[in-house]
C-alpha cells in the first residue's frame, strides 16, 4: 500500500511540474499564446512543414492569419509574398 501511495505522489508531482512549464508569455502581433502548439499551422506556402509530435508552449497565428514561413510573422493570406 505504501508503494502505491508513493507512486501516486510521484505521478502527481510530475503532472504539477509539467503544468508549471506552461507559463503564458507575450506573443508578437497577430499571434496568441497556447500551451500546446499544433503541428498543423498554416503557412503562406500552403505546404506542410514537418515538426515534432511533441506538445510545447508557444505562440500561434490568430484566426485569419498565416505564418509567412516556418519562422516568420503572422500575416493576412492576401499579404503573403507571391
């Protein structure tokens, strides 16, 4: 029983530490913060960009905006370079 209780305590501590890593930060214009950046962000190039299947905190484009490139700013689709 003590082993089960100790295991539960370790799991609870681990989940609390994981949650504490998601500290909101300021994002650039046209972006918002999320605790889990999706791998399916939209880009001007309309091509999929490979990314790790790992949940990490970060900034994503707001609705109605796309990223210029993998590391670029978020812009309206009509402002994408041709």
